[in-house]
C-alpha cells in the first residue's frame, strides 16, 4: 500500500500545475476565442458577409433611401481557430451618421 508521504510530491506537482493555469494572463486557450483586430482582412470579409445577410433579412425595416445608404462598423471581434475559423463580431449598422442597429 502506498503511504501518504509518497503522495506528497505528486500532490505538490498537481497544486503547482493548477496554480500556474490560473495566473490571470490573457493568453489564448487552445480552441478558445481570442481577440482579433477589427481591420484584419478575414474579419472585414466576415463582417461584410454578415452585413449583406443583415440587409437581406431586415431590409423591410428601412425606407429605400436609408436602406441604400446603410453602412456598418466593426466594433469588436474575437476569433476561434479550430478545424476552420469562427468569428464573434460586434457590428453597428449606420444610417445618416447614426447607429440604427447593432448585432453580434
């Protein structure tokens, strides 16, 4: 039977590993979401796709003059790299220099 004194080094190692994993750093977790630049080419492309989809699905909410002049702004983005790339993008819809909608 294993004595308690033989387990102390193993317990110390486990505690050290647990403490080192909660150091509060902002390092990305493998497979987790991490910050992405809002002007990154892939982020811009994904935001453009989302904006076109938003306009297609919500066009009836705006008059045609406003609808034709809608623009968007990427406010924040996170990226997850797994088998492909996933994005969480916060977008503001701008009409006549005002934010008229926002979505993620």
